[in-house]
C-alpha cells in the first residue's frame, strides 16, 4: 500500500458491473482509497469511457476525493496497484453467446461456467489469466489479484499454480445464500455464520451457526417443506426427498449436475420461445444499462443493474479488500488453494471454502470429511478442471477431449469431439 492510500486496478473496466464495484469501494469509508484505474482493451473503449464518467459522478456524489482514471495501457494501469480486480471476459459477450449455443446444438447444457460452455470459456480465459498474473508480478509485485473472472474457481487455480500466488478467487453465490437464509429466518444480516465447502459453483452449506447453535437441520427441513430451492424454483417430491437425504444446502449451480434433463429442457425452451441464450438476454440488458449509464444526471448505480446475475459481487470484493488491506481478520467463503483443508482433494486444487482472510491473504479452514455422494462429484469435477487447465496451457487437443469427456454434463467422447470441432478454431 502506498503512503497516500490504496490503488485499485480494475481489469475489464468497461464491464457493466463496474459501477457496482465502484459503489462498494466508495461506500466503505474505512478504506483509504487513492485511485481506481479502469483498464480495458481497444474494443471496450466506448463502454469504459461511459463507465469512467459515471464512476466520477458517483465519487462526486459520495464526496470522496478519489482519482478515477481509465486507460487501455496495461502497464500504466498495473504499475503501483495494490489490488487488481479481475472481471474481464475474454472475447466479450459474443464469445459467451457461442459458449452457450455450441453445446446446446449438440444436445448439451450451454452455460458460461459449468459443462461444455464453462470449458470453452476456460480454454480462452486461462492463458489470459496467466499472462495477467505474470504482469502483476512484474509491475506491481505487492499486489493481490481478486479474481471474479469466470469460471472463477478454475481460473483462480490456473493463476495460483502458474503465475501469481497472491490471488483470491471470488464468487457472489455464498453471500447471496447467506442473505437468503437470513431473510428466510428474519435474522439480521451478518448474524449467521455459514460453513461452506466444495468448489466454485459446486459448494454446499454444511453448518449454520446462529446464536451459538447449529440450525442447519431445521433450515434444510424448512426449505424442503416449503417446496422451493433456496434460490426460488419449485421442487418436485423427489427433489425434496433428495435435499433431506443430503442434509445440506446446495449452491444453485448444483442443479446442473443433479437435474441436468430439467436444466437442459429449460434452456431449449428459451431457444424455442425466441429468447435465445442467457448471453443474448444479457446483451439486451446491457444495451439498456449503458443507455442509463450515459445519462449525465445519473450519479449512482441504477436499479436496472439488478437484472444482471452478479448481485453482491461488490460487497464480497470490498470485504476481502478491506480484510487484506487493513489486516482486519474475518471469516469469508472464497476460493483458495486447498493445501490440506479437504483431505479428498489434491493440495494444489483451488476450493471454495470458509476461510480466514487477513493481511496475509486467505487460508482455508480445516474441513471434516465430505459427505460421500458429494465427494464423488467434487473429485470428478476437480479432475476435469485440472485437465482443462492443462489443455488450456499446453493447447493439446487430446487433453481437451479427455477433460470435456470427463465432465458429467458432456460425458461422451463423440459429443465432446463434436463440440470441440465447432469451437476449437476460436
Ligand atoms: C452469478 C454467478 C456469476 C455470474 C453471474 C452471471 O452471479 O455467480 O459467476 O457471472 O451470475 O450473471 P449474468 O447476468 O451475466 O447472467
């Protein structure tokens, strides 16, 4: 940290999520911010120009004397940074449209973080993430990377193993789960302590401490009896029975593995109705969001931002930043290197787990053995992720085919080969 204050570089500065992050940084008055530098590529210049103007209006409204800059020059953005918030999307939303559409054309789930869509995203993103990690080492060797770029857990592992150890992977889902459960119990925010373990977009809540008691079992019962998954969709009788047997609360993305036929049917229905993939929907939301951002009278993040999926991203990022920068230890669910916290997984694997975050970074809390059924899935997906990282680093098509076949949302050599043939040149 410089003597004058904290310098934050935001990679993917032209993202529609940036006002969310800026809002979080500005509202945490304890954080002595000196500057926020947005960085994007030339294709993102217009969006970044719009976002930087809005961010400056937000800083004025908040009465914060923070320099807010924008650049297309990586060296300039990273030099002297204390924190690098990585929230870029390699290939932009156009690439996400393909990631989601190609698997669907082969009868497989098309999603930006899991299954074949997440895999195609990872192949493109891992080399860029490693390059960024090496530039951080060269240009700002005291900095921490806070990675939100998807697939967040896999990308975090690639950076930790191949480039930059001062990296912490973030996801908004654990905090969303905590708030949802608190709301359901009418408990004040911050009064619950959730113990979570697994991988990114593949984690479970295995204990909920409230006023000194573990209330997980009655909370699971309440969701099962209410007939709705914690994030809202209706449960069938079989879903209810399954949740009761699991005895834990699952990350909503686990439905892709446990209810793949239903999830695929939903995606196919969207296509039949002419709504296109989620990425195409996001393109429409973004067009409206940027029209709002360009309004010179707008000086706060607009409510329309909640139509995007990243709710609470800024709170997670700013809480981690504050704990590290001010060395204020706190327990949070983040993506870190396993070391020996989860005995069933390799020591070099990234895991999403309750951790202690402080001035030395984030360290996973030791975990009891995983429930048997969950452990099987977690180990398979971690093996897939490690093969996918290897495929992205070596550009070995055979390794890519092996990884994609191992992913249970593909699970077939011919389907994996067909998806790769469509996607490999890009
Ligand atoms: C959730 C996930 C994020 C993801 C976002 C997508 O919040 O945890 O990893 O980036 O949804 O939202 P979008 O609006 O882009 O579909």
